[in-house]
C-alpha cells in the first residue's frame, strides 16, 4: 500500500500542504486577511490512503474554524465523491461550471488533463464527505484483465477536458462510504494501536 494520512482533532492548512506535497499534489492556501497557515483552520477527522498505486481513498468530517480556502491543481484522474452530511461551497474550476455537492448524491468528475480549481469554506461550516480517486495508470494496469467494455465508460471520463455526471441517490453506496469513515482502523497490518 502507499501513503496513509489520518488527522484527528485540530489541524492547520500547513498540515494539509505538507501531506499534499508528499503525494505530489499541488495545493495552495488562499490567504485571507489576518490568517495564518500554522494556526488551526479546521477540526475533526481527515483520512487518506493510497490503496494501490493510482487508487486513492479519502474522507473527512471537518468543522472549519475560520474563513479560508485552497487553490488546487488536479492531475488527470477520475474522482467519485459523495457529500454525506453538512455543506460545502462549490468547487470552482477554471473555464467550467462550478461543481456543487448535494448530500447523498455521488459526483463523478473526469479530469482528462491538468485542471486548476479552488474551494473556499466559512467559519462554522461542517462537511462530511468520502471520495475515491482513480488515476489513468490504475486503469491501464487492469486493462488486459477485464472486458474493454467494462472500462470504456471510465476511460471516456479521462479524455482531454472535463466531464461530470451526477448519479442518482444510491443508498448502499452512501452506507458503505459512511462505514469506511466510521471504521476505527488507523494503522498498517500487524501494527498495534496505542
């Protein structure tokens, strides 16, 4: 397995920037007057795990402690996200419509090329969400072991540009996402938890 991250309690934007750098993800703090990246900006839980090379699982249950935001550079990937509870501000993508998230609705976002975007948040706002990111190399590794028709719709999302689909409410998928976020496991196999 790849890199694993778990924050519980208060954490700063600086903590997020360090974790993103370790994964070669480009994010930049949107500095607002009177803010610091070293002071806690959010409280709650954030988990991220590279399950296999090119397959990342992430989730969070966060309350924002101050107004702020992040600018991000999204590499070619397929992103499936679901807002489980609370609210988020829309993801703003350069040259495309913003992506608003509604609780219980799965958003499938296809970034066929590098894409810039940003998201802001406000003091007191709370969001609980789960996501899976699939990079093109993950799909390529399994292309020979599955029927091409099984991968074609996923690969279509990775064509140059940006694609989006909102899936109908899928109760079982939402239930599984909640179960993953509620799972107490926070270590590697064989590692005793304190």
